[in-house]
C-alpha cells in the first residue's frame, strides 16, 4: 500500500538512540513510499539491516554524506531526492520526534483542503508537544482562513514532523546550508511567506518532540531551550544574521533584539559562566554581526586554536 502514496520521509540522524530510531522507522513505514535515512554520523551495515527490517516492505535508503554537513544541506539533498522520485510531499524528521499513527495522511489531506480553500500551503506541520503531551510554545500566528480545516496559519513551524509540498519548495528555494543548524526552518518559512506561500499547523495532529536538553523556565511565562555551547553559537549567530534579511518580518527582528540580551544572561547563568559557553556566545555575536556562517566547528575550533597559541606564547621556560 505504501508504494502508492506520494510521500517520502527523510530522517536526519546524528548519533541517534538505536531503539528510538527503529521505533520511528516502524511508525512511518505504513504511510510513505520510501524512508530515507540521512546519516550525518556513521551507519554500519548491521544497523542498516536492522532499519530495513523495521521498515518492513517499505523501501529504505541510507544517504551517506561526506561527514556531518548539517541540517540545511541534509534537507536540500532529501528534497532533491524526493523531487527525483516524483514525490508530492517530503516529510522532514529528526531522531527526537515521533508522529502519531495516521499523521502523514492527515497532514497530506490538510494540504489538499487548504489548497481547495484558495491557500498556497508550502508546509503543514503537526502541533508539537513534549513527551508528556504538553504543548510546546506556539510560533506567532498569521492571518489565514484555516478554521474550516482545523489548521492555524503561523509564521514558521519546527521542521521535524513537517510535511513539505515539493512543488512549493522548489519555488521558495533551498534551505540555508550555511546556517548548518538552528533557525533553518524559521528562515525558510519566512521566505515562503514572503513569496506568497503559507505555513500551517494542523491543530488536531500532535507530535512528541524533544527540544535540545529541555527548557529553561523564565519569568513572565517565557522559556528558552537549554542547548550545548555549539548550539548556543549557531542559535545566536543565525538569529543575528537574519536581521540583515529583507524577508524576515520587522516584528521578528524587534523581538530578536529585545530578547537576545536576556537569553545571553540566562545561558551564562545556566552554565555558571563557563569558558566554553562564554566563548560560544562571543563567537556567535561576532560572526552573526558579520554574517560569517558555516559549520560551528570552524569558528569554535579557530577560537580554541588562538587560545592555545596565546597560552603557549606566555608560557615561561622552566
């Protein structure tokens, strides 16, 4: 049955939990034509056999890039693959999500009903929750006419769990590979809105998803995602880089400028002002202001190299 459906699921992995990944593959298999594992970390032949067994009769393909190329490059390669297979939709997933049964046909049906209502949906995503089924913070809403189809038009969605219209995606353009990770979905969705497409959340399709290492609760009902230093760097850098982009709404830019100082203070306090976090935030500010993008290891490694050189220069001989 799955071979007749026009959807391909792409799962981007990086050192995943094996049991969770097998469970995800098994859950997706009945509702898609093909499952593609984009392996940003090594997948052994034994692991591949286990994944194929979990997929049952559904085709499973493993794409092995040359190293960890990040999420943007992965999404672009998956989209090229789906387009080459004449798929109507690409379901984007990472290893920390689990859509409920029948989520994929529900999201595809929502695409169709929105199009019938005169909308141009580029993405329809599920309503993200934590593993206790508690809703995660919703993105800003947009004006739309989705009440009749139980959908809310939003400024952006979390990429994982989102069903992308392949034809619309070609018109919107590629995902930002130079962002590497963080805000790739936000920037792409804002670009889609700017080019006349729309982004939606299916109100009645929940999906469990894990954000970073959890949430840091702040006063006034605010929260921030707890992330390791490498992710703090890309988050800060990419948000600052988006301030230069004409398709990013002014309200989002204003919110970024207002909240970033608070987030920096929170991250410093959460990590007890560790050198690694201080360096990541400083590099994020510096590179974001200059729109100097790419893999985080390049910038963070460059800083570590300079520190080592300084330490060597001031070391006194015995």
